[in-house]
C-alpha cells in the first residue's frame, strides 16, 4: 500500500483528491497540507511514497519544497498540480525529477491515470531493487543472509561485526525492526515479503512455519505497526522495537515474545486439537521408525520438532524432544524396558538440555535421529516374524484398494487372528490403524505435491467416500484436507 500526501491551499481540492484516493487500489491517504512549511514538516514525518504538490501555496512554493527534500528523499515521487501551464515551471521541475504535471481542474480519469503510472513505476522499482540485490549477492550471498537471519541476528554483535554484515548484505541502514509472523503450514511467506517490500527494504526467511522479516531503515515504529496491522489481518504476528544493527537481537526477542503473548491471548497456542495432532505425530513416528523408508520417517521427525519448537519456549521444547528421543531409543533398543541390560546409544536428555539455541538443536538432531533410524532398522528387520514382513509388504502395495485384515493374512499365509496378534506385539498398533495412518501419510504427500482435488486424493489412497476421508484426515492430522492445502473440488 503506497502512502500519499496531498498539498494544496484549496480545501475543495484536498477533499476531492482524498475522496478519489479512497477507491484507488494500492494507495492510501497519509496526510494533507495547505502551506509549504506544513508540507515540508509532513514529508519528513510521514515519508510518503507519492506527493501531489500544488505550486502556488503560502510560504515556500511547491517547487521550493521539492528542491529542499529532493536529495534527502530521492526516491519519493512528486506530481505537480497547478491551474496554469507554464514553461518556466516545467524547466524548474525537470532537474528535481518531478514525475508528472497535472493542470487543474483535474478530472477523475486523469487523476486515476496518473496514479496508475505511479503504481507501475513504484512496483517496477521495488522489483528491480530486489533483483539487483539478488544479482549482486548471488546464490551464496542469499544463503548467507538466510543463515544470518536464522542464527547470527539472535546474538549481540559488536559494531565492527555489524558493519561487516551490513557491507556484505548491502543493508541500506544501520537500524531495523524484526517482525515474526505465524504462517501456518499452508501460508506463503513470500507473498508477505513482496507486500512489505513495496514500502520498506526487507529481508526474510521462513523457519518453523514462522516468517521472519527484518525491516531495515530509521523507521517510525507506530507507522510500521499500523501498516502491518492492515497487511496481516489474517495472521498472528509479533513486532519488535527499532534498534541499531548490533542490538537487533533485542528486536528478535521482543517480536517473539509479542507473538507468543498474542497466540496465548487468542487461544491459538497449544489447544486441544494441536495437542492431539502432536500426540498422533509422536505415535506415527514411533511406529514407522525402522519400518517406513528413511525419507518418510525423517520428514515425520522434522514436522514434529518444528511443531514442538514453534509452539513452546525453547527450554520446554527441548524437554519435550528429550522425552521423544527416550521413547525412540526404547523402541529401537529396549534400553528402558523392564530389566533390559542394553545401554542407550547416547544420553539424549543431557545432550539436548545442554543445547543453547535452535541452530545448535538443528545441528544435533539430524545425526542423532539418523543413529536412531539405523539401530531401529537393524533391530526390527532382524526381529520381525516373516509373516508380519509379508503382511507389511502387501499393505504397502495394496493400501489404495479396499483391503482388510483377512486379505493381508492370506498374503502372509497365516490366520487373521495370528496376524492381528503380530501387529499388536511388534508394531504396538492394530491392522486398521496401521492402514489408516499409511493412507493419510500418502494423502499428505499428494496434497503437497500434486494438483489433485480432495475427491481424487480420497480415491487414490483407498477411500470411496470423500467426506469420510476428510473426517479421518482431520482426526489424524488435526487439519482438514482443504486447510492442509488441497485444491478444492
């Protein structure tokens, strides 16, 4: 949304321009001024994107005002409006980079045509600025910025370190504000970035389903807060304070605390549905580790820890994941069951609780889970009875069909009752739940990676009734298929 200042000494003109702006897409009225001195004051205070400037106004005339602020706000767009066409005025305006020249009275058609040209100009300039920066930085530079936003910015920096970051990433200012947005699983952080970039110099990254936006400049925080409130009406977000680059970690902490406070106040934190979804994620991860393909269980693990860390304080989230690792180690080695003499592969609780930040967790978690997977594969591949192995293979080959326990038992060449006991003893689940979880996992993959609608996805994973499929999907995942991201029917 581009902000507009109207400068004219005639009240009817101010009212007319203001009224037309209300129906102009992409523009909003920032303020009005009737004298040159008032215009100068508001330009410095509001820093609008566009100024409609009358020339013959009391005090400083319009061109004098523009000349005064031209170097300070070189990117600000000015449109002159006057009752007379005068060549000498045009000559004075050209060196000042005046964008357009309107002769009053200005018709509605002319007004909107001028706005459209300004909008195209500002949009193009914002896009070019981002492209130039990306080209200048290159892929490695973009990756370095993401690394900076994920890890470095959260810690205090010396003035020298900040200068190095600023020069490396071509940051335009020594100051900035951090905004953290709760995106959810289906939201697009890039869309918010594009809209913020229309008004501000902004860099962003997405971590744990949260958009992290660093907005650079000597910014009026109240003005930014009002703009973000309109922009992010559908989201929960936290906004930090304005700090020098070496102290941006304080803005990070304030933004995160603001977001958590809003989530708690709105009831959007760990409600019953979210807790149920998390519980289902843990159950599914335990059942599939050592059985399902490694990439599938790795994704389950990542989805789980991202949900845990995005909804809790860091210390609490670590404790939660320490408990999850103890469950997984017991599943793969029996180290905590009964009188088992097997030692755990590593002390997960001590190692996790010693981690200082999220970056350290990410570095620790991936290899630790790989070790769990290797041990689970060795144990389960060697300890599963052959009929159970055959039944699992049959289910994975035929889950999209209307299979039932007798079908799998026949494929495994055992009775249905015996196969049912094998599922309970070795997989800690029953046949129906195992098939259901497999189908829903496959449905999640189709929702993310295909253009199929809900009905087609339901049929593809073995459900003939899309409504029943939606009910089961929400029970397992905590979200409806539409919310999860499927195309509508």
